[in-house]
């Protein structure tokens, strides 16, 4: 149980392109999903918290107009990297949390490796 | 906000030995501490977690201990196997902090030699 699917797994595109990444909870409902960025050999840095039916909460230093997040349903959140540039190249991973009493574990997607040329 | 320190950054052991990874956290309000294993290029996978009302939890070869007074928690892997080689992340979560986000440590690369 608690499977999170993320697509695409790998994107290569030209500078200036916008890229959309999808995160789906396959066998559970997730009112909250999280988007992380991970540089090589580094830890997971939280970018934003995605909440179904409301605006996302962005971490300090993350440009909301650059990284658009939409959480339209209880099973789908999307991250759009707008006008991507080489410095946006990174590994982006989403996670979803099962709704329950107390803090529940986050389950991660497979990640999206984004390369901007 | 919460700050999580993790040590060591790399750990090399022989197959069959035990491995211990330690983490400290700064905010005494944190009450949930998961451990994730991440193989190269793959998703982080939850391997064990512990809540602040418990001092120790064990699952086969993996155990986690929590010392709330000292604000540190540790991952113990016994009888290590080559397939245990990966990067391990600890994390801490504060209840009621918005949506209970996780703060991760910087990771420990565990290498188990046959």
C-alpha cells in the first residue's frame, strides 16, 4: 500500500521551456503532498507543501511564480517549472502522506530528473 | 525552525558487522522521527520510524532508539549485507507546524563490503 507514482521520470528540454511533473497517490487519498529538490549527493530540500483545494505553501527562497503547484484532487498534485533554465536542472521528488491521526509517514515517488540544456 | 544533524556522512563496514547512524535535532517539540533509505537514482524508502512516546523500536535487523532528553536518535543495522549499501536519511517532524513537514539530515552513505 501507499504507492506514489511520479511522471515523467526524466526530462531533457531546452532553456525557456516549461515542464510539468505529476505526482499521484495510487491507493490512498492525500490531502497533503510535498515537493522536494535534491542535488547530487545532497539531502532532500523541501520546496513546497501542496494542499488539496488550496494554495501551496512555499519554503523560504522558493519562487512561487517559478514553481507552480496545483493540487486539484485528493490523488494528484502537479509541479510546473516555468521558463526553465540550466540552473533548474535537478532531481525533483514528490511525496504524499496518508491521512490519519497523528503524524503519518511520507511516501515518495520515483523522482523526476530534469535536465535543461 | 527545526535543524537535524546527521553523522557520519560516510560509513564503511564489512558484511556481517553492525552499523550505527546518529542524528540530533534542535526542537524539543519534534515528535516523529522517520528513517529513509535511498539507493542511487531511486526514491527514498521509509525503513523505520519512531514517535516520541517510544524509546526504541525494532524491525528484524533494523532498530531505532530515541533519547528525548538529549534530543538524539539513532539507527542500528545488525548483520549488515551488501544490499544495505545506500544513503540513509534521518528526519524530524514537529506536530502542528503547518502540515507537519519533515526536516531531513544530510544523509549517511553506508557501504557494506562483502
